């Protein structure tokens, strides 16, 4: 059976996303993002699903540090709507709950629930782990905020669905593997490309990079910067752009980067998610 790795406990939102992206595959929980990447590199998993950004919390900084040096290739993207559920053991009601357990990020996304019912907020290491703890305690005064999958796997009842404050809470994932998959069948207008661009810290350098893409009409959907190896002399940018490197527009932009002595490296070419059409 094929295996897809993720960071978190069984029932985590990444686990749920894996089951949607690769139905029928075995999901492989890992303690950290580094462990999920290693699982693919070591052959324990065929792919990994790594969160790269969230519409509320922003970028997942650790992925930006780990993925470029991992040697893995991005072969797809997935957008997962985050739908928080309030979970409790059998017999729990909103009136019996005293404490709600969940990850700090999730806790910040359910402020209205906490304020309305005057629940005490207790932060835990992750959402699915909080569900496991509540199931193990078996107490009706303890509840968790996690996915419906976490509730199902731990035998908890869903007391309320969609308790998140923002309806647009969505996480974007990169799907990564050891080997690049053929991308010749992807139409240029349906392709996404993720690349790294190294820029020296001098006046106009970033302006020149952006100009290379603008000159050839390449739409940049995301740009994230971070220091390179602790140096203040250069910055590295992770960039998502629309298009295929072999298509005229992006091919011209990449050539222009090289002409202006900006280093670039493609991390993956993949099919654009249908979710983007609804954005």
C-alpha cells in the first residue's frame, strides 16, 4: 500500500487532508515536519503533505527552512478548509464543559466560543493530541477543539461543528516526493511553479527580480523572504508563480533572472488547484 506522511497525531487536520488528497493510502503520522520529510527520503513514505501557509496564521516558517534543503520535489498543492469541532466524551453537554483543550493557534480561532460559554482555555501540543487526552480522561467537564476525524478516531462526540470565528480559515499544503513526476501534460495556463531566488542585499536588487517577472507578464501569487545561512549579505525568496518553466513567459523571466545574475532554483512544477478558481 502507498503511504503519505504528515506532521501530527492521527486525526490532525493534516491527516484529514492526506485522506482527501490520497484516498485509500495509508497515512503516516510524524512528530515533526523534519520527521515527515525524512520519512519520504528514507523510503518509509511515498509522499508527504506539508502545510506552507494558512489564511489566518500566515506562513509556516519551518517549512521554508526545511524544504529547500531537503532534496524533495513539490508535485502538487492542496487547500484544506479548517473546520473546528467541539468534541467531548459521551454524555458531555455544553453545560457540563469547564475546560477546552486545543493547539494555541486553534485556540485563537475559537475566541467567540470561549467567550460565549465562559470555558477555560487550556493550550496543548496539537489539536488531535488534545482529542486523545480528552478521550483518555473520560470526563464530561473536559472538551477538545479538533477535526471531526479526530473525534471519530478517538470515540468522541461532536458537540458543535464549525466553531471557528472565521469561515475562510484555510491551510495550503505542498505535496512532496523524492522524484519529480512528468509535467508535460499540464497546460501552461494550469501550472504553478515554486522556486527559490537568491538576492544580494543592495539597492534595487529585489526591484530587479520583480521586474523580471513583470516584464514577461508572469503572475506572482506568493513571495516569502528569509535570511540565508544567518548572513545579512543576501536574502533568499521562496516564490510561487503561475506558469510552466518551459512556457514562453516564465522561460523568459527565468532567463532574465540569470542575465541579471540572480540565482534561482525550481523546487517544483505542478497542477494548479481548482480551489484557486473560487478564491
